[in-house]
C-alpha cells in the first residue's frame, strides 16, 4: 500500500514513544516506493532526535544512530516550491495546522493517497478533506 508518511509516525517509531506500536508495523513494512513524504520529513526527524538528546531522553550516540536510521528510511520525497503557498495557507487557516503539517496533507490530497499520522489535529483535517488514514484515529 502506498501512503504519505508524516513525521509524527516516523518520530514515534524512531524514539519508541507511546504510539510506537501503532506505527511499527506500517514503518517496518516499508518497501521501496511504498511511502512518500515532503522532503522536510528528514529535517523534522533529525530535529526530534536532537531535541530528545538535549532533553536527556537519549544520549548523543543514540541520537546519532537514530539520525542515521532515519536517513536510511526508504521514502520517496517530494520538494515543494512557491506554487504550493496558496493551497498550503488555505489548509493551515481552515484546519489550524502548521505549514509543516499541512504539507503532508497537501501531498496526500495531490497524490490521492492515505495519510499515516499520529497527530490528531492533522488526522481530523485529513478526514475533513476526504483523505483516508493509514493509521486508525485514536
């Protein structure tokens, strides 16, 4: 199954957070080309690992190992240019999303793919826009 992977699911899996189990099967089953994401996902994942290290939730060696693991995730990435600003802004204003979260929803809308997210607000916005969810809403 192809889907758009958002950073909340990837980060929960990498850091083995509370929602790790929900994301585990989905991410472990990633094959080449199965998941796509805005290219910013790698920046978000690295930032989450660095923040976890700064908060002393993980040590530096684990942080660096997790960043390397994130870099190897078999994701097809999409770069966005300025042409997405208007539709992105509309999604943000309509659903109270950050521009980062709206980028995942916009990609799912454009590609006609389900969205894998653990972010409740983003999941609700996806549902409101008729986008299927690859992970059940809890």
